[in-house]
C-alpha cells in the first residue's frame, strides 16, 4: 500500500479544499436570464422591469429578457418563479403584492413567504387616482360626491386581487365608504387602454403608468396617494389636500430569485441591480415617471428581506379587518 507522508496528505486536502469553492463559483451567467413580470406588458411594473433589465443585462454580459406572466393579481408570475430551478436564470420583479398576497389568498400553489431569495429593493412608486376624461367630476370632492351618488353605474379597474391597483382601490372605497363594481385585468396596461377609450371609469394606478397619460390629458387625475405632491405632476393635489386625509399608499418593488439560489449568484444579481439603480438614464426616466431608484443601502438582499417581512406583518391585520380574501 502506498503511504504518503502526513504533510503531503494535508497539502493535498488543502488543495482540494481550495478547489471546491472555486468549482462552486462557476461563471454566471453564461446564457440569457428570464425576468418574470407578473403583470401584462405596457403596465407600470413592466415599465420598471424593462428599464432595470436592460442595465442589468449590460452589466452581466447576458441579456435579461422580460417575460410577462400576468393574471390572478401577480400570483401566477410569482408561482412560476417560486417553482423554477434555483439557478439564477429565472428571476422575478414584483411589488407590494408580495406583502399582501400571503394574507389575501387562502390557497396558493407556492410558498409566498419562504419561496424566494431576496435580491434587493428597486423603487417605491406613488399612485394616482384617475378617471376617464369625460367623467362628470373635475376634482376629488366632486368625484367623491359622484361615486356616492352613482356607485351602481361607475366601475373601478384593477389588475386583480393582490395588485397594487386593487389595494389602492380598496383604500379609496374604504375612505369614501362606498362599494363599486371592480373590473379585473391582467395588468393596468390593458386597463389604461380601456380607460383612454372611455370604457372603464376609474382606476388607482402607479405613476409609472399614469404620468404620461395625465400630462397628455387622455385621463383625468384626481389625486396622488402621497404626503407631498409629486415633482413630475405638480398640478395634481395630494389626496389629503383634496379632502381625503387617510388615503396614502406607495408601491415598493423588489427583485427575487427562487429559494435555494446559491448565495454567490444572488450576490452577482444584486451587484448588477446596484449598477442599474445608479444608472443615470434609468434615474432620469424614473424621475420623468414620478419615481426614483432606492438608495444603494436599501438595495441589499438583507434590507429587502427585512422590509418585505415587516410589510407582510403591516398589511395582515388591515386585510383581515377588511375581510377581503381570494382563493
Ligand atoms: N403593477 C401592475 C401592472 O403592472 C398593476 C397593479 O399592481 O395594479 O399592471
């Protein structure tokens, strides 16, 4: 039997030990990455996702290809990512729905709380309450009176239970103590087309979808859901200014990978996200759309996870009190 001196065995072991992590850190990515947007193309999350995907792709040296998997308030797209191979090639860009769906839905086909690795926060987007341009109400006070008088004739578009537009619509109906018929879409992009065409009446949606339509005058803006006015929409009053003090919400977005994605891959994705959030063109475009990238210190996987978990806890009692569930 071959006997090696103990020192040689230790040296060989050290070499193997040294080689193992190097093998685990195989180059990533070596092919395009699919970024799932859980809403229809042309909507607010799609707009944010495409801007981020492009800069991340440049940094990663591989295209980040946006795929829209809309439906069921964002849960179909989230499910696709939760059940994907945890190899970094399928990622999810989703919003505040990640914090509300664990309570809103009684049954989901994926683990909505532990099924993901957080990659980093992306942005917080204000919302605006808008209506079709020929609605007979020129400001929020008139709108509230109209809604209370004609609630059976007016409808409110949203992107399904779990969407930000759904949550914001609920807050609005609670604030004015009136129920309206809601019309669900696969995303607020298609809902906006119908509003511009005049076939839906009202919607509460993110500035990343509404700013340009408001400026063009194709829809009426009643209020922002922010404590201060938005620089991109200086003429639109805040809800509080316009007479509804408790009507505030903003829509945070984050990037996720399936649970079990190796830490070095999550770190690489996070580095690319940080580059995107520092990108000047992206910052300019976000500003034009009434939002901003989160500061770098808020974009770490750890900060994102803590923020997300706190937000689940924040919304749970409010959703339970409203008694609004989906199956
Ligand atoms: N973010 C959704 C979209 O992009 C809409 C929503 O959440 O209300 O269509």
